[in-house]
C-alpha cells in the first residue's frame, strides 16, 4: 500500500483560513460507507442521523497556547518552540525551529526570562526535550506568552483564540484542536441530548502526529507518535451498554476514534483506563469500537485520510473527496464536516 494511493487534487483556495461566524453553519457531506451514496446537508442536520439510545463520543481535550517564540541565551537567535508532550517534572518534548541551533545544554529564554527552557536531549525530526524553569503556574505563563499552534497551512491570524477550542474543551494538554468537534455549539448539544442521545467525553491530548507528514513510500512503514488518553469507568460502562443494546457509537473526530479503537484492541471491551497510544489505522483495519464517524476533510496523503479510508473504503472516500472539491467544500481545521455512516 503506497502513500501516493491517498493523494488527491485540492485547490489551495479550498483550504479554510478562518472559522465561520457560527460554528454549526458549516456544510455536512454524508457518506454511506456501505452504498457509497452521498448527501449534501448542513451541520445542524447531524441530529437527524442519531437515534434515542445512541452515544456521541467527544474528545474534551483543551489546546494549550503551546507555540512560543524566544531567544537563544548565548546568541539571541530567535527560536520557535512548540510544546508537544508533558513528560513530568517540567520536562517537555518539543518541536523546535531552527532545530540545528539547539544542542544539549542550550537555554532558550521567553518573555525576558519569565520562562526558560534548557535542552536536555536531542532527538530526530526537530524534536528536543527541554527542562522548563519558571516561577508560578505554567499554564498561566503560557496564556501570557504563548500562541495557539495553528497548523502550517493556516496563514491568517486568529482573531478569537477560543475558536480553536471546542465549546466543551476541559482538560488542557493538546498541541492541536480535535477539529471535528469545532462544529458543535451548546445549543446543538442540547438538541442532541433532548433526542435521548447520550453524550460522553473522553480525552486524548493531540500531539506531534497531527503535524507530521507521511514521508515513507510504504504506508505500513510509517510510525505514529504516541499520545496520552483517558477514559472513565462511567463512560466505559455507557459505551458497553450502548453496544449491548444494539445502538450506535458515533465518534467525533479521528482522535476520539483512535482512543476508542485502542481500548477495544487492548481489552476487547470498553474499560476505564489511561495510557499512551500510537495506533495507526489504515485500510485493512477492522473497526471494533465505532459505528459512525464525524470528521473534517483531511490533507492528501495524511494518516487521517488513511483512517477514514479504512472505515469507508479508499475508493468511496476518494469519490467523496472529489465531490467535495467539485462542490467547493472548505477543507481542514476550519473547514466543513463529513459524516461517515
């Protein structure tokens, strides 16, 4: 299976640069994974595809203002640091630019020394481990000094940084938003609950995998970076009951999907647990945890296109994506939505 098999033509003007004024007014392409039939709807119509007793699963991770610009203490060279993974004891795995300037022992200073990062380990692909030094509460310092880590294909400045958070974001720790959830509003979630649909929250802190392209020709040789997830006992019980009663589990986003599939692959059932996952889902994978998937439109040749192709079949996904391009759907983080049913 070749990475190039998941390529498609995408005009640059279809890459959404800014969010819509109202989250739930995005368009919704509905793909039937059995028949390949496509419908064109609005996101508010998502309620029509849910039934009483179904469970909607949302990732409640919260994005950190994790992109920092500082100076190398010895030379005052400008260094960009993106916090990716908290390894405990104020040690963080970070993506750095320009990485070649950062050796073991290098100190980068942010905000006139309010935060300092000392490199303690040099890894591949621009990754460095830093020991952070500061006084006070780290997340308050990040709020003051950091920027939202928008993906590299978004060139516009974000006027309201909350628009890169879901309305239910709670547990801080992500380097990117679980963007399929950006379409939901409090009102829409209320309508879903009023229909008798369960709404459940899990956490997966989105890390480097979101930013990392597939650079190998053979898909199976790609290595995913690990990301931390949590599922409570209560949510596990609810999901098991949903499954036992014959109702649907509707996953919002590839991050929720990877969490659910990881837990089912490990235990054969949903279970309250936490851990690290590097699950890579591509065609040939048999889904164990989800029935429907709500997702955005993804980058050509990305692991996310591979995941949706595993769920609906590559030919059906490519047909749907070509239809979305023809109909001028908006792509990527601030773009339109897709339901695979």
